[in-house]
């Protein structure tokens, strides 16, 4: 914090130096592509830099001169519009009720101000006595005249207001020239300053910043110039005076995000109200700004710019406020490009990664981290919104495997480390339960670019048949009865959440699946576990269980019902080898989809009477 405060203080008190340097650096990003193009045409580098700088600043000075001439012309014409504006104000006052409460209050305040400024005059009517004339002589008026200023004094008075902007402009021009001339040398010095042992990362950061800022500035300048030209032409056709001036102001202020175009519309609206005899000109001017801003901001900018800035909307607003406070109006215009530089640095420098997280447009959390965070908060609504957004272009099984399962793995990792108490575990199970219930009626959309299945394998053939048909694979009647497949949590409440998901996936494919609570295999609840009519028990583990735990669970289940089959759904990142699985046990590792395909393979083999109950099937 102390270092940050010191840097901000240096930027604030040294703004007379840092503002020209920042302007020069950003202008060099704009002019560098033109210099490189001329240099590629065999033009000497020095000549290319001088030509580009001369042309660039000539355009800037020409636009500045046009603004000054238009502003001077407008200042001379303003007195003509005073009476029209006064008449419209009076008409508005009449529409609002004439001398209303506000007008009476204004009159009272004016009288009170007069009494406070002239107490003697205010007390005179209340005394009832006339003040007697004084015998003192009347004061003699004295007038002091300044001598006529000389030529030198007049010259100083003219030059003094121009001295500061001319000095700043000269510094900017000199810096731009030397930055463009020494571009490669400055790049090498930055690389050396960052450390020669990390040249790759530094080069990537410089290339990213250079390409992004050059593209951003050139595109934005061209886009804003077209916007300002359209505003100027529209105002000229409407009849608003000094239309080129307002077009240039609209072009400049549009560099200010969100509110720049609105600010640029204020003065043309006031002027249109003062010039026109009616309200038509004001309405047309307002319509011009609204239509062009909506067209530019909502249609053209997303198509042209996309996400080229790399900043979040909140970051744009915060940066505009911060740089305006720091450097004034110049900081407001430079806010977006300066913040883009900070985001690029944070993206490539580990110690400044927080800048990319706080200001960048990348999602701060991955989808799996977000769903886990919502589980911890007990918020199934946002989790369901995320799921529905993902399901627009993917299947429900894909969402469960790529997002929800990874979130459950994060939860299991924290649970193994002892970071989750019972309350948070209950929230996770409740959130997953409500999410599964919300997605119960979801129907997957057709995915046109689905990967082709490997028909050479049994699992691939099943998937290909299912994709080719209009309905899922037909499930034998005995597998459709209630509780024909029982999903049992292996150990923890995270496993209970996974069992809820597995049961829903199987029900969607026609199986009569149900799930149990987390303590279903415990000593107190196991004897009450009902396996009547159950053909297969799917024991779900999100974490990698030990071999002893697997053997214990399988042995108890087969002892309770010898005809039931056991499927181990190992959904963690690490699986087990076939040698670690008990004999006669099905093993599905890695994802919910593998669990489904393993069960479909079992049903297919039973239907073809080719299954061997003693075989161990390990589906990866």
C-alpha cells in the first residue's frame, strides 16, 4: 500500500511531466504502424519518422485551428440568440404554472439578500424618523488611471496564456520523435530491465501491448472521426450554428466511455433551443444524437471492436474516475488506453496478476470454480442460470462432466483438507439437489458438430446407435422398474451429491434409478437399506477411495443381496487399476458419461446373453 500511495503521489504532483510523456507514448503507438510501413518501402527511418510526425501533428493542429475559428465565430453570434432563449424560458415558465411556489420562494430570498446587504436601508421604514442631513462635506470622487502599456507588456500578455500549452505540445512532439526513432532500443532496454532470463514473457507482454493499443487507437480514432463527421453533417442540415465545432467535440468526447457522447450533446441542444423559433430544431438535434449513439454503441462498436480493449465495464468507469481525478480532462481521455496497459502488464507479470483480475474482461472464476462457490453459498439459482447458459450449446451430460463434476472435485479436495464443516457440506448437497431437480425436465438440443463415435468398440457402437435413432436405446423392462439401479454414496456428502447426478442421468436414459443418503453404508443405516428389486448398486466416489474401503463396501453389499451387481463410479481425478477392483465388480472411472456407457454396455451384453458376471469391466 505504501508503494502504491507513493506512485500515485508521484503521478499527481509530477503531472506536468508525466502527462506529456503519456501522450507521447500513446501517440507513438498510433504512428508506429505508419513508420514501419514507410520503412518497409525502403524509406530511411529518420525520414519516415519525420514525415509521419509532421503529417500527424499537422492534422491535429488543423483540427485545433478549426475549433478555435468556429468557437470565435459562435461567440460573436451568441448575443443574437439571447432574446429567443429568454422567450422560450418564459414559455416554459408559463407551462409550469407561472408564479408558483419556486418563484415566490425566489422573490423572498432576493428580498432577504437585499436586507442583509443593506441593513440601514432595511431599517429605515421601521424607525418612523427621517435621518437629518449631516454637516460633513461630501466626499470628492477620485479616479486612478493606469499608464498605457508598452509594446513589451502587450506582447507578454499575449504570449503568457499560450506558453504552457505550447511547452506541453513541444515536449510531446520531441518525445514522439525520439520514441519512434529509438523504438527498438527502448524495447531492448525494457526487456533487459525485466530480466534477461525471462525474455519470452517480456516479449509477449510488449507485443500484446503494442498490437492491442495500436489496433485500439487506430480503430477508435477512425470510428470516432466518422461519428463526429456524421454529427457535424447532421447538425449542418438541421441548421445548428458552428456544426463543425460540435462534430469535432463529439469526436473527442467519444473517447470518454459511456458518457462522452451525452456530454457532447449538451451544448448543441442548448444552441438549437436558442436558434430555432420553435421546438423542432431541438427535437431533431436530440433525435440525431440518440439515433447515432444507439447505432454506434449497440450495433457497430460490438461488430468492429468486439473485446479488443480487454477491460470490464466497471474497470472502464473506475479508470475514468481515477485518471480524471489524477490528471484532469487529459486523464479522462487517456483513461482507457492507460488502463489497457496496466491490464496487459498484469496478464504477463505474476506479481501484478491482480490488475488483470480486477480490471480485465476475463471471467474471474472458471465455470467449475463458480459452481463450487455457489454451492458453498447455497445459491442454486445462479448455478442453474450458469447451467442453462451452458446447455444452449451442449448436452446435460457434458455440463455435468465438464463443470459440475470439476466443482465437486474442488469440494472434495477442501473436504479432505478439513476446510468444510457440516453446515457447508449440507449446503453443497442441498444446492446440487435443487440444481438436479431444476434440470430434470431439460431436453438436450441437437448438437450439429458432435464428434463421431468409434463404432469399432462396443461403447462407441452404442453411442452411434443412440445418436442415429430418434429415441434412446430401449432399456429392458426389469431395468425400468423403480430402484432397479440404486446409487449409493461411497463415504461423504460430496459423494451423495454425485449420486444424485448419476441417478438423474440414468433416469433420463430409461433406468429406474434412485439415490441414497451419505450414511447409507454406515453401520446404523446399512441394515435398513432396501435392496428389494435392485439389479445394480452404483457406489459413487468423488475422491479416490482406498482398496480396503472398496473391498468393505462391495463385500457388505453382496452379502446383503448376492444377486445384485456392483458398479464402482470413481469420479475423482485419480482412478484405480483393474487389479485393485474386487472380482465381479464393474468399474467406471473419470466421468458421469463413462458410468452411463458402462451400464449401457452391461445391459447390451445381458440382452445378447454374452455377458460374463465374473469379468471385471474397466471403462476409461
